[in-house]
């Protein structure tokens, strides 16, 4: 099985929310949460090792975030199972986007990337 097909069989769903109570637009602080569900459609278990995020705010300021696991975990996702976690991001603008990938591995230690397609972070009324 080649690396491309492994990553293609991982689906990533994202739900975002604007956290009004934690945000302070006067100080250019816009706080968002995102809930991500990763589903493994491969016939073998996979482990999420690392994450890579490219975060772009409304001023086209780009921030790169990479690190081990997600929310302090490196979950093993069984075939046809899902893993869901919630995290957050702080932007200096009311709208932005995130994209990136997860680096994963099989039991045999084969590394592959599962791409995260771009998604939008926006406070209510930011997008007219």
C-alpha cells in the first residue's frame, strides 16, 4: 500500500465556533474553537504522531504550528473508527483560515500524511 492511498482513506471533519466570552475585539483578540473528527477508512489501525497547521488571519499574516499529537495525545485510530478532539486558535482578526496535515503511521512504522483541507474561522457577521 503506498503512502498516498493511506492518507486518502482518512477523512477529517471540522466544526468551528466563535468564543464570544473569551474574545476581546477591542484588543484584536478573536478566539475560536474547532472540533475535529478523524475517521480511519483504512483496513489497518493508524496512529496520529504529529500535527502541522498553517493559520492565516484576515491580514494574511501566517502562523505555522507544528508539534506532537493533538491535545497531548497521539491516538491510535482503529479501522472504521473515529477520534474526536476539540482545540482552539486565537486570531488578531475576526476572520481567518486554517489548513495543514496530520503525520500518521501504521503498525509497521510506515509514515504518511493525512491532509486537512482549508477551513474558515469567522466571528458572526464577519462574512457578509
